[in-house]
């Protein structure tokens, strides 16, 4: 079914996928699409997770906060694929067909109009998820720095941490990449983003990183650093904000802290590492914001730390 779109490709398609929840997938997707919008790109977003609708709710919250405050908050053109609930004798294939038709309609409406299309997928192996993966120019898989999340990519030896076999999800990605390459010879750039990073070095963390390095070679993917475990990333959701928006009381609804500044640094480094063709530039703080934040410690901290070195906020 992917072949039906091969002759009229949309802009650069960025798909966020992971079969495990709680990895910051929708948060990362929101920051990427806002970064692209702030870089002046035309951006459409498609939420194919009809049950959770996390990205949809994030964008709705942003629109409501913009309306309430009058702030100039950038918004993508957004489409949400509705969940096809089954009734009576509906078969799975029929339900998947309904969801695919809704997805195909969304793609047809953005394919020639936008430079970038951001697609958030559900954390389950479905037909719609596989189609989305096969259409990706860039596939981004956020994971947490834990051996539980390791299982999303591969099975590893418990002693040597060497990769023993790819996971079901890794096999799904491999098949999607082969499908895409057969259509137009494009090699999907698969990027694994390490989220909820800890500042402390430990033997466990070193073992995780060592195992990930081997997996990245075996599975032909890139590893990049994502976001740390910060309370502010969860707080952003209710107002639809990101670390790239203005860091002031009017925008945030409260006084900003050094954790906000550190979060912006993390996001800027992530956007740079993704190496998207329509790469947005960095988003430095205006001088007045930087001066104000530099003298303000994080809540609960004993001293003001440098950006990127703060404790999780």
C-alpha cells in the first residue's frame, strides 16, 4: 500500500515510533515540530495513535494556551487518525482498513503542501504503524536509559551485554526500511534518542551505553542524546509549551528557572544531532532572558549550576 504514494512524495517525513510507552515519544515529537516551525518550515503533523492521542492533546493544549494568553505560539496543520472501534462482527482487517483510509486521506492533504510531516505512531505493532514506518525518511525511536528499554531494540547477553538477536520491533523496522528502499532506493535514517538521561555515571549506565554502541552498528542506526528527566517537560504539556518557547512568566505561567535554560540546551543539541534536511538553527535565549535566569537557582537546589549540569528539574 505504501507504493501508492511513491510517485508523489510529501515533504520530509519524520516518524516517531517505539513499541514501548513512557519514553517521551510525543514530547520529543512536539519539540521537533516546534523547532521546525520556528525555523520557518511549513509543518504538518499526523497522530496515528487513535487511543492515546498524546500528540493531539499536546497540540490542542498549545492552541488553547495561545487563545487564552494571546501569545504568538506556532502551530502545525494537524490531523488525528480516529480509532476505528469494532462492533458486532467487525474483523480486525476491516478496522485496520478504516484507520488506513483516514491516514491515507491525511497524507493526500499534506503531501504537496508541506516541507515536513511529523507522524506520531502508537506503541503497538499494527498495520498502520508498519505503513507509517515504511514511509519514513527519518525514523526516530526514543528510549529510556534502562535495560528494560533495551529490549525494544534487541536481546542481549546478561553478562557481556552483547547483542544476541534483534527484537520484534527491530525486525519490523528492518522490513519497513527494505520496503522503502525497494520503492525509491531511499535508506531511512533510523535514529535512537536516549531520553531520561541521568547525570550520574554508574557501572549500569556504562554497560547500557556499551551495549547500545554495539547494537547501533549491528542494526545500522544512529544514537543521539535526548532529554533528561526533568519535571518541566511534563509541566509543558498542560499549556502545550516547549523548551524553545519564550522563557518568561507570561509564556510559562510561572517564573522560569535554570532547569528551563538547561532543557533548551538539550533540545537544541538534539535538533542539531538529528541532521534533518531542513535543519532549524539553534534557539539561543535573548540577552534579557539569559541574564534573568543566570541569577536564579532551580527550586530545591543549593546553588546555581551551569546549563546542562543541573539536577533533573
